[in-house]
C-alpha cells in the first residue's frame, strides 16, 4: 500500500486525494514516517480525512505525523 502511495506521489496524482483509509494495514512507525514525509512535501494538499485505525503505529510514528501536521502539511 505504501509503495503505491509513493508511486502516485511521484506521478503527481496525490493532490487530488481528499479521503484516505489505511486501516488494518499493519502500518508501523517507519510507514508513518514515510507518509509524514509525503504530507510535508505537499503531496496530499487536499486531504481532509485520514483513517489509520487498527495499525501498529507507536510513539515515533505519532511524533512524525504530529511534526508533519505542525509544519503546515
């Protein structure tokens, strides 16, 4: 799933994305850090809803997301 998001980010198609559900994908801290980098790059500028329920995101992943959102992503 994260590889697919990276491909779309590189192709420039993610700015159209408004809603993303990644629940039950076993995303951990590394995955959340990668997604946070995409947020910081402005690749998902129109995203208004994000679902991460039932993943394995720990403190480091939450901190990465928080930093991305805090930077105005």
